[in-house]
């Protein structure tokens, strides 16, 4: 996965291969959302695709590497393919259609909005930060778990089988 992230967040020390296109930070990443997956079209012409039901973690990062320094990024980490190949995608939070992606992720049970807000504040202030997990499959905040076990029918967390819970389509 580290190699994959290095391709997305290039360091100044590496040289690009002749077939890789330079990424123009002025060109947007574009996110398309579907019922079963999301597709990210990168400015370098590559495309990343990830099914909702394989997402294991949602991580937020504010990079200090050029040309993406100071931007907040979402790293969607999927479970590995059968052959061990990692799955995932990386998208800046200024990508075209990012608001729809964030809205979809916020519906994941236990999504930590505060961590996302902190990262956005840091990015706006020009700071970088270490990765923060906004969501992990199976993890729920203590309050949501307590509300579920108490049998509270007004629990705002998406219930298993709902269209908003990843992996339940």
C-alpha cells in the first residue's frame, strides 16, 4: 500500500516514468458515486474504483508533500483481493463531487466527524497532520453502542441492511 500511496502523493526525489503523465494540481480529481461503488478519475488520467462493501477504513490526512501540500485527503482502504493485492483509493477533499462522497461516508455507522473537521481546520491553517481514522468497519462509538443495547428505536446510526451501511446492498 505504501507504494500505491507514493504514486498518489509523489515526492520530489522520484522521477516519473515516460508513460506516466504529470499531475497538474489545477486539474480536479472527479468522484462518481454509484449504488455499489465509487470511481475516482485522477488528473493524470488514471482511474481508481472501490466497492462500498470492501471498505475497511476511512482515513483523513493533510499532506506536507508537494504539489498537494496543505490539502485534506481521504484514503479509503479496502480489504485485500484474494491474491493479496491491496484495494483502495485516495481523493483530495476539494475533488469534484467531494460533498456527495463525504455525505455518503458520514452515513457509515460510527463515522467520526470531529476527526474530519479537525483535518479540514488544519488544512485551512496550512498545517499537516498524521493520519486519523474517521471510520473503521465494525467500530462504533460508545454512545451508539449503549443506545443500541438499550433498545432505543430512535438510534440515528444506520441499521444493518440499510442502503447507507457499506457492505449491505
